[in-house]
């Protein structure tokens, strides 16, 4: 027997239903720190150095993020 249950809810409602903590304050603080760091490291080289120190898995992590940014900035069909 196979039973499918479809639940329609917002991500916030799903988080609460599963008993997961609300990490909004942590996320907001992280974003504030990121913006502050970007503003203080105004050069691309400074930003790259900052990201290297924050990236998990060192160079492999940086290559992952670089690939994501490259894919996001590519124009369709190019």
C-alpha cells in the first residue's frame, strides 16, 4: 500500500511543525557582518581574501563558490 500526503504550508510553518529553531536573528547578524566586511575590504582582492578565510574546505570551498557565481552571472545561450 502506498499513501501520499500533500501538505501546503509556508517555509516558516514547516519549520515550526518540525520543531526546528528560528535562526533569523543569527542569519541577520551574519548578513550584517558580511556587509560590514565587504564595505571595509573594498577591493576585489580584499573580498577574495575575506571569503577564503570564511570558506569551508579552503580552496575547494572557494572553487565551489566561484563556480556558483560564474554560473549565476552567465548570460543564457553563451
